[in-house]
C-alpha cells in the first residue's frame, strides 16, 4: 500500500508540474514536444518516488539514494519513450494503453533493480506493465466521457479536452504501478526474514538473491543498524538443494539459531536467529503459522566465540560431529580494504570465491565475477588460481593466473584486498 501511495504521489506531481505549460491543441509541433517532456517527467517522478520508498524499506540512506537515482533516470527514459510510442500506437490502432503499459513496465523494472535482485526486477516489470496499462485505459475512458462536455464549454474548433483525463490517468498510472508491483512481489515471494526484536521491528526482507547478506553495511541485502558488534557482512543465507542454510561469516560473536550459538545451520520455517542484538525469523510461503519468536539475545563469552555446538538441522535427532574446540586454523585471509575490512576467513582445504559462490561474501562487488578464483591452503601458503574472471586476480598487486601467496603477501579480488596470515 505504501508503494501505491508513493506511485500516486509521483503521478499527481507530474501532472501539476507539467499541466500549466500545455500548449493549444492546434499547435501540433509544440504539443508533441510538450507530450514528450511530460512523459519524461511522469516516468521520472513515479520512478523517483517508488525508488525512494523501496530504498527506505531496504533500510539505509544508500538504498534510498540508489533508488531515487535509478528510479528517476530510468523512469525518465521510460516515460519519454512510452508516451511517444503510445502516440504512434494510438494513431494506428486507437488504443493508447499499449504504450503506457511499456512505459510502466520499464519504470517497474527500475524500481525492482533497487532490491539488487533480478527476480525483484522481474516482479517490478510485471506490476509496471499492468499499472501502466490501467492508467492508459482510464485516460481513454475519461477522455471519452468528459470530452464532449469540455468541447462544448470551450466553444473552439480544437478544444483541449485532456486536462481531466491526464490528471486521472497520470495519478492512476503511478498508483497502479506501485500497487501492482507490491501485489506481484507478495504473490511471487517464497522466502523472507522478519525482524522481530531490534530496531525497525516488524520489517520484512525478501530472500530472493543467490546469496542474501545480513550485516551493518549499507550494501547488505538485510541492513542491521545500530549495533557495532554486527559486522558489515555478518551472515549469509543461501538456498542449497530443497532447503535453506545460514552461515556466519567468521565474525567474533557469531550467530545463534533458535537460541543455540552456531557457525552454520539449516533454516526451517519459523526458526529464529540472532545477529548481535537483532532477532529475526525465517519465513516460507505456504508453511503453517510459526510459533511466536523467542527474544533470546546472545551475550557470548570468550569461550563461546571460540567454539560452537552442533548446528541446528532438518532432523535434530541425527547427531552431528561437534566442531573441535581449537583456535582458529591457519592459514587465513584477513580483509584489509573494502566493506569486509577487519574480517578474517580461515581457509580449510580448497574453496571457490566469487559474487555467487564460496564462503567469502563478495556479492556486493560488481568487479567480481560469479566464479572468480580458486583458493587452496598448501604447506607453502595459499595457492591462488584465477578462474577466467573478467577483471583478474592479483597477488601483491600483480595479475596472476596461478601462484602461491605466502604469509604477509596480499591477494586482491575486485575492490577487496586480503592479507595472508
């Protein structure tokens, strides 16, 4: 409903900004120019309002700024193209709403991109097409109903009859895009997390990215603000096979699932987990209503941060081997730059790192390929092998194909540099 109000506000604002400058209908050249810029303003303001609200619900000023810029810029282009294309189709078929549907779809696509997910962008595209078509349809209906009355009142050969239809059509386009984006997303989403204890209680975040990161960073999919004990990228939720897993990103305080400290666990519908002072609940569409969430707040002792009990699993009766009570293994990578700065990542065996793979959360970095590099612990150090990434992998600032990085040397992947320890 909030997105619908934001879209309505954007459409109405576009009408009030552009309507005072409408030229006479008889001045065809200036009228066409005015229409193009009006479509631009309509798309920009609807996209801007939707982007700001969507970014606000993502939880940070960075998301709001990104939403406003993406929504405004792409929406402006969509509005100008859509209204021009609508005029062409209207001249051929007499059906105006087809062009408006295209305009709405591209605006919705821009709004969906704010959520950093192709799936969300797809939902926005569908909602935008339906909302834009609704606005264009109402424009034609209202023009047909009010046109004869306005012509008779103005008593000129080519009277301007579009004021009332534009006011209603622009407003309903924005409202429809916002409303239907929300409806389509609500219908299509399969998993989400809800904050049940902490700042902004009751807020939901969809789990629709390949890797969903939770943490203090503004780039995190689920930003958890107000607790300095929460790492910039503290935990990650991934879909693995038929189920969902949550992983702690090797942070000092770790995470807890259903009150039990752990480094990783399977998430079932209704499970609660703690990240610092924040308690969240994992939800699945179509599952039975979960029991009320617990309000356990972890306060780990130094011993608890060194070792964690058996992870929570889909079948709790099956005993899992305990995690050894031992100091952090060597070697490890310590991030020295970027949002991960200060976090350490022990290297156990061979792993792949990239934007959508591996235990090191690099999904925020567009310079990192989906499968970027392979890292393996060896007696001599860390074997680094580039996997044909777009921007390459560096050891001590030098691009490499495959090389051993010894303790004290650095590995750079995208915007992040790690020191080998």
